[in-house]
């Protein structure tokens, strides 16, 4: 029986999630025994298009990206959004909060008309996606679990509990009580609460849980003496895009 053929692609991103996958070491090497990687610019020179599974990092920020995304979708049996940029548009979506023409002028000056750019979107707003591995960068265990599920024909993991649950399981001190604007109460878990565990507030890079109580979270942040700007800044770092088409 032939091994599943896997390809990695990137759009608007830093490619950090792909590099994180390569940093898995022995765990990644174990996966190599079970899959055949045929397209992965960060790791190999092959550029084949006979793949079964496609991992896509990066958001769609140019209309010219759309045909390439559709080509990947047409070829792949399974498409997985890899990381925050492809799953929720990530930091790229901050530009959506301002008129696009103003953003282009600010960044590119009098060369703005040379640039092909559009609203930043997660890739599932352009093509059908079969699963997401969120985070900035992705979590190692989360990636391994997803690949294992794909190989076994099982449901791809989706974390609908907040980061706060993982903090409680690890008996972490709540950072909100220390005056830090943590997004843990409304952010999807699955990262083992890595940032709060080391004293850094969650910044929402895994996206919001379904039906998040944003008003309650805002009130909680204000209760701990955090300014309106603190609250707004943390809400918009990674979650400026709303999948129903409305920006924060």
C-alpha cells in the first residue's frame, strides 16, 4: 500500500509554522516513515503536484492568490490550514481595520499602485478546508495528533474548550489577577497553556472559541484595571478578522 503523499504550501506568512514542523526532530522523522512528502519548499527541492494531503500556511491577501489556492484544493483530497494566518488570518488581518488605500499609502508610499493586495482572509473563506491546526506557531503535539488522525481516518482534533481550562489543570496562577490582559478565557485551547505557564499572557493566537462571551471577557479585563486600549490591542493582535465577514 502506498504512503499518503503530502505537500506544504505558503501564502502571506513568516513560514514559521513550517519551520516549527521541521524542528520536531525525531517526531517528524517518525512521520516521514508513514508519509511521502512531495512538495515542501522549506525542506526539499521537489515540486510535485501529485499529493493527497495539503498543509497550507498563510492568509490570502491578494486576489492573485485565489487561483493557486483553488488549484491546491482541486488536487488535494484533504486540505489543512496550518497556523494562525491560514486559520484566522492572524496578524495580517490588522490591516483590515483601516481603509485599504490608506494602508497601502502608509506602507508603500507613492509605489502603492504597484502592489497587488486585498483584504486579508483565512483560507477557508476562499476554498473548502477540512481541518485547522491553529497557533502562532503551531503546537507540536497538536500537529502530530492531527497527522495521526488523518492517517487513521479519524476525526481531526478541534479544541472547543478555552486555554483557561489547561491553566487550571496545570494549577497556573491566573494572570488576570496580576493585571495582565490574558485572552485565555475566550481562546481555543490545545496549546497546553504554554504562554501563561511561563508568565506570558495568552494573546489569542489560536482563535476564539465558538460563541465566545466577548462582553464578559472585556468586563473582566477592565475589572483588573486594564485600559480600553489594553483590551482592544489584545483582541486585535490575531483576531481582527471575523469569519462572518465583519471585522472587530
